[in-house]
C-alpha cells in the first residue's frame, strides 16, 4: 500500500488506501472461453490535501468503451450543470473550470462560463 500519485483534483499527494487487485472490464465479453481478458487494477487512494477518493490507476478510456455496438451505457447529462456548480462552490477548492471540463465532456462547464 505504499503507492502514491498526484491528486486529479488539486495535485496534492494521494495515498493508496485499498487495493483489490486486477479485475476484468465488465463490458468486454469474451468471444471464446480461452480469449485473454482485459484486466484493470482497482486500487483506491485518498488525497492528503482535499480528501478526494479516487482510483490510483484511472481506467483508460478505451477500456470503458464496449467493443460491441449493441452494448452501450451513457451517463445522463442533465445533472452535470448542478455538479459543476457544487464543485465550484466548495470552500477552498482550487480547481479551475478547465480541470472540471477534463473530467466531464465539457458541455456543462462551458454552460457555466468556463473554457479550457
């Protein structure tokens, strides 16, 4: 549990708190039983500065996109404006609109007057 990284929100040190090992990506069904699975490490850390809980090794975007056109999952976006408002109103928060924009697709942030 000695692994550390920089916080994705404020840049401070993130200390690993839990490592549950490598697990297969749930939306990548195997075409054959002997096909190797794509595994990702699931380890959680907490920022020493802002306290944000985050993955120690964020899953690559391409691993989250199912390889099948019939399987899709999209997060509803109606709540993103409110999420941006809450993040930007946090006391002592040090992130800029561009930081939040990288985490979402940017539409909600631009609607709040921020640009990257």
